[in-house]
């Protein structure tokens, strides 16, 4: 049974760097599943920086929607999925209902746990968006709520969970 490791934090908290260190420390081949899409130049630059920062030996799958399939198809013992929050955004953009998103989250958790051996790890990165004020519009409130439920499911199923604050990790479990 594979391990699910949950990494969360706010924007620029260091969660991606921390997750990359966890993946590298596993001493195995890594598949990096990237969910971001470049809809503008700033995002294209951000994606390019992330690509450049990753070890060249890692395998990269760019998959904005079919993340469960990507996890199931990855051939490496370690998977780093960055990130759930962008994935949820992408699903909402494609008009998925809350029920569909939560069902896909359950499928993702199951796919992570069913991977090969005890050495298999799926490290998921996500944003904690519940620390701020209540958003003023319905779509932003829906996003915050759905991502919160997705995060709760992933964290509850994880064998290890971390919160990153200002570059410092706090082990939650």
C-alpha cells in the first residue's frame, strides 16, 4: 500500500520547495504531475521557473484535469502532485459540480493508496485558503469551500501531513 503525504500552506509559504525536498529524499525516481496551465505570460514564466528548478532526471506529466489517470499511469515509486488547489480550480473551470470534484478526490486518494509497495509515495501540495477573510463573491466562496473539503479528505487519508508557514514546516501528523 502506498503512502499519501499532504503538504499545505499559504501562497509563497515554501510548500512546493518542501515537497520537492521530500520527493528527492525518497531516493527513488520521481514523477512530477503539474496541474497549472499557462493562460497568460506571467503564468508561463512561473511554470518555466518551476520546470527549471526540478531535477532533470524527474519525469514530468502536465495534466490539469485527469490527475487520477496520471497517478495511475505513473511508473515511478514517488509522485509529486503540485497542486490540488490548481486542480480544483481547473475542474471548476470545466463546470464540474462539487459532488463530482469530491468524488474525484476520493478516487485520487484511493489511487495513491493502491500504488505498488510500501515504498510508493504520492506527495500532494495544496493551498490553505481558509485563513483569510470570507470572499465577497459566490464563486470565490464556492472555491474556498470546495478546496477546504478536498484538503480535508486528502489530509485525513494521508500518512503524513505538513503545514508550511514562512518557509518553516510544522508536522501535523
